[in-house]
C-alpha cells in the first residue's frame, strides 16, 4: 500500500489478516461467554424471566435486530435464504450452512489462485441443482427453492452403478409391521441371563425388551475412568496404521486386539435413500495406535460377535452424537453399547457455544475437518481414498477428546466427580433406547399438509391418503425408501392436481421415479377413484377407514372415543353423564356408627332470612313507631294462657263456695281490672265496619304494607299487655289482702295507669278499624273496574257476585239508560258497610277468649252476691 502511516497495514488498524482474525476471535469468544449467561429456551430460568413483560419485549427487539443482520450478510454474500422463522435451531442451521458456503468459496478461490485443483474421482458423481432440468408447464409451477438447502448446493456424492448390498443378507431384512426382535443367541458380559420378553407400551403396542437394560442401569465406573488422565495428541491419519475388516477371521482377530484396550473410538456410517429402514455401511473403530474399518456387507450375520467389545463395561466407547448410532447398531446387528462417553453430551455440560465434532477438532486438535462426504453414498465398493480418509478422521481423535473433556469436567466441578458422572449417565441413558420400526398411522399423511400449509377438499385428501399408503406398502415390499418410491413434493402435486390421464401423472414428476413408471396403472386407478367421489365437507370413507385402522391397531379407550366423536359429533367427549360422580362422597348417615349427621347446607348467607315472616316467631322486631316499643318476649299459645289461668279459676270456685257476702278491697280492685280487660277484648272481637268515605286513596295505597305490619304489631302488643295484666292478678291472688290505706293507694294508681293505657289502645283500634274498612272498599272498587274491562273483551255476559249490592234494570230507551248510569255511580254515603262485611267476617264471639269467659263468670258471681 502506498501512503504515510498505512504502508504496513493490510486492514485499517491491523498489520496482517492473522492479527485481524485473532482480535475478532477474542471478541467473538467474549460475546459468546456473555450470551451463554443469558437465560435461553433450554435453561430452567427462562420460564421465570419470560413472565416479565420487559424481558419479553427486550428479547423480541433484539431478535428482530439479529434477523436483520443475518439477512443483510446473506444478501451481501449472494446467498438466497429466508429469515422469517423464529426458531433458534433453524437460524443456527442457516448460519452454519451459510458459513460453510462462504468458507468453501474461499478455499476454491485460494486453490485457483495457487494453481492447485484436486481431481474429481471418476467413480463419483457430484449431484447439484444444476443437473436438474426444469420443465415448463402449469402443472410444474411449484417453487423448487423451498426444497433445496439454503446454500444453493446439494452435497451428495452417489455412485454411478452400485449393486444393492441387501441382496447378500436379504433374510435379515424385515420390513413387516411386526415389532422389532433382537437376533441374539448369547449375551456376553451379562449380569442377568438373556431374556427377550414381549412388553406393551401405553398404546397397547407390543415390543421386545432391551437385552442389556439391566446391565446399563447397574453400571459402575472404575477409579481410572473418574480421574485425570494424561492426554497425548495422537498420530495423524496418514501416519497411523489402518486395517480393513471384511471377513469373519479378520473380525475375530480385531476383537481379540481390542480387548487389550480400555478406551476406543467408535463411529458408524449408514445409508437410508435406497433402503426402507436404512442399512449400516461402515463401522469405524480406533485405538491410540491403529484404525479399523469394518465392512459389514459380507459378514452381516457374524457382526453380533462385536458385543464382546461393545457390551464390555470395562471398555469405554467414545462416540460423538451417539443417538443415531445406537439404534442403527441394534437394528442391523443387534449390537448393544454399555459404558459410553458421548463428547456431544460433555460439550453441553461444559457450555460450549458449538457442539459439532468439527468444532471440537478445531478447538483441541487444530484439525479442520471436511464434512463434504457426510451425505455420500457409503455403499460404494471399493471405498474411494477420500471417503476412507474422512471415515478414519472421525474416530482418530475421539480418544484424545475424551481425555481432554474428562479433565475439563473435573476442573469445572472443583475436582468433584458430579459433572463427569453426569456425562457418563446421560450418555448411557441414550444407550437404553430401543429401536422401533417405522409405523404408518391413519393420519400420517396429514403431516405433509401441515408442513406445506395446503388446503385440500375431500377428493384431494382421499387421493393423498391412498397414495401415501400405496407408497409405504411399495417401499416395504421393494426395500426402498419412501422418498425414492415417490418424493413428498411429487406426492402432493399428484394429489392436488388429480390428473385425468396417465401422461398427466408422469408430467407431475420430474424426474420420473422408476417405481412410479412401473406402477403407473395402479396410481391411475387411485386418482380416478378420487375424481369420481362427490365433493363434500366430510368424507365418510375417510372416517370409516380411519376408525377401522384404529380398531385393528388396538388403540386405547380415550383414542377410540375421540374417533367415535368424529363419527358422531353429537357425542361430546366431555359428557360425564355416564360416570357416577357421587361415588365415595359423604352422606348424612355415618356408615361406621349408623348415626345421622346434622345437615348443614352450603347456602350463601344472602339467601338466608335475617327475620322471620311472622312476628310471633321472631326474637326481636324493630318498631317503626318511636312512641310505642313493646317488647315481645315469646309466643304463648291460647292453651298455655289457659293453663296459666287455671290457678286463678280454681281460686274463684273456692271464693264462690266460701263467700260470706263481705266485700274486700282487693276484690274490688280485681273487678275493675277485669272490667277493663272485658271492655278491651269486647271491642276487638265485636268490631263491625261502618261506612266511611275514603278521601286520600293514593296515600293509603303507598302505606298498605306498612299498615298491615302495624296491625299485626297492635295485636301482638295487646296480647303482651294482657300477659302483663294476668301475671299481677295471679301474683296478687297468692298475696295476702292489703291491710292499710297505703296499699289501697298503690292499687288505685295502678288502676289509673291501666285505664289510660286501655284508652290509648281503644283509640288505636278505632283508627285501624277505619283504615281496614277503607281498604276493603278500595279493593271492591278495583275488582269492579277489572270486571268491566274483562267484560268488554269477552263474549260471555257472566257476572261474579259482588260484595256491593246491585239492582238489575231494563233499558227501554237511551235517556233511561243514561239516567241509570248516573244513578249507578258509586257513592260511599249510600253503601251499607255492615251488610257488606258481615258475610265475610267470622263471628268474633266464637274465638277463644279466656278473659271474656272469665268476665262473664265473674259478673254472674257478683250478681249472686248482690242478691
């Protein structure tokens, strides 16, 4: 560069690219450490922090900024990819692929600049999107860019002509719907004898038990496995000895050599595109000094001998991301891993920003692994040198990574073994996974609709379901993957288009799958059957086939009930009418003691009355009048009152029999009291209505309820007063006669008080009587008006008897009719209220009145004495 201070600077502020890279890597590491401390979706505290609105708002804002930055960088690099998703895993994968693309471009440019370009192996064919030709037409207008990876290339290396290896071990391929069964004949390193039993899961589906589950759950680790060990960087792939195992003798020799080692590295390479369940194509094993590549195609049946190594708890098997390897080894060879250390799980516990094997190799071994052969066709025989190098590199450094990660786990745990034990435990939990065959369900085809967000009618749904079932059956029969038989995008295209002719079916496929061309007639019949179905909202055939499949697969009761609900929408799954909800609830009768409990209804306090409707049943009643506030002590029935008077009546009989004609002052006082009582009750019982003109009717109507309550209060107060009068009488009968003038004065004062009280009661009774008469008259007038209204609406001329007498008239002319109407106008002064109420009111003299009867007897006794 020309200039003053920037002659030695390749970038502003940096002298070389290495310094620029180191400075930025330090910044990236710092940012990564800070981001690891933030609560993430997989951390326990994320749920707690997400409850705060400010935290959610901040995270959403920062997420949008990151998406914009990613989009800007991808556009600058010319990488077409959508950043609309909010899934963290999807964004990480997107960035990973974008980085791979950018780095690959850099490597190509550097090779071209240096004049170095590797020759492509003629046995391999690199398949990219450029090899796929586009066919014009409306039937082929779907967007292929949604199906391709974001980096624009498909890294798939396939052989031009490869024989299917399944032909050599066809008898070991079982694609039926029967549960997977291990083909073990012996069980090396067993703590429990071999017993593969049939069990049932939650859906009542059969499966065979895990043969080594007992040993894995009771696994213990030696002190050497839990202590610091020296980590020595192994030899490179080029300088390490390699042995290719493909015969039974070579397999037994390898097993005998591996028994002498305590730690080995293991990896598996497989192929899934030309097999229904997939096949294992290569097993890599590495020690500190030697690499082994096991070709299982020729020794498929003898591969179970490797359980001598894999099931040995004294040998640590180091793998990276062993979840897929565990089920593949079970499926193909019935090999079970015991005592595994997964470097992927260890990286999680250490909190690494990336967990791929390539990143670990770069961090600890300074090895930059090339992963372009990860999706290669590993069925190729013989294996090309580049693929052999890739396979050996995957296991060559696993033992070194094991020692390094084990030391870091112990250091991070402050020389405690909890983190290291957790890594062992999580790795061996993965080994307890059982392999299950792929299972097709009645609604399996719906997953395609959810991914593509397609909307189909009943014809298209029927075609999709039938083609999906046909594809699965054909794949099982031919031992091909479902994507090889008919890819998903072609399946959806045929189901949605429903072409009428066979040529239209072929036009929906590009390129045309071989099995589609061979079975074109069968596919065409499915499409025609779907086209002949009437378009409707719910297809009964789909529901019938789904319920039949559910019944044959042995679903649980709740799943079957859900299908029944689809058949009959009126049957609600939340209907609890068929369940006895009262079983086990407490009752009024105790089953242990046979005693009846007191019923305490759980009723709201607002529904309980605070006061009784009848005054006689209430303990306390507030009076509306401030002048009179008599206290009602308790209700006394007429019979109880009569029993209270019995001693007094007996005393009268004794006085009548033993009377000597002398008048006593006490007797005179009692006579006055009895006369007052007689007058009081006589007025109450002999009340008769008198004609009285009502003037203020509206005001009386407003106070109707209040007057009725006050009338009841007057009657109660009179009863109470009568009790107050009776009690002194009984008491005085028991006392001795007064002997001096002072006693007589007291008696006279009491008599005057009672006389005043009785006068006030008489006034009140007279007032109430007039109010009652006026109300009765007003009631009769109201009834009369209502009667006239009903008569005008009715065709019948039937009158109910009225309390007010009425005369009948015959109208001869209009003048007499008007005169009669004037005469019939109601006049209070012309009414006979005595006759009106006499027929309705009962005879008051017939009421039980002990005081009235007593007064009659007393008067008769006094008349006899006077005579």
